[in-house]
C-alpha cells in the first residue's frame, strides 16, 4: 500500500496527471501550436522534463 501511495504522489505522477494537460491547454490558448497532436506532444515534453527534473532533485522548489 505504501508503494502505491508513493507512486501516486510522486513528481512524475503530478507532472503527467496535472501539468501535461495544463501545458497542452496553455499552448493551445496562447496559439503557440494548433490543437491536436502538436500541442499534446509539446505539453508532454515540457511536463515530462519538469517531472524528471523534480524527481531527480527530490523537490519542486529549485531555489535553496
């Protein structure tokens, strides 16, 4: 049970579950890419890179 909870609350789960759709909608709203696959893939790249960065650092806060 502890493993499942740690996976659900990991930075990657947050990035893929929340940031990916957020960045995709933001890209479409700002008309940086057309809606569809270009916006979805761009949102995925941004969210995954931020999630991996937070996962490796162990924190979302980058200023110490």
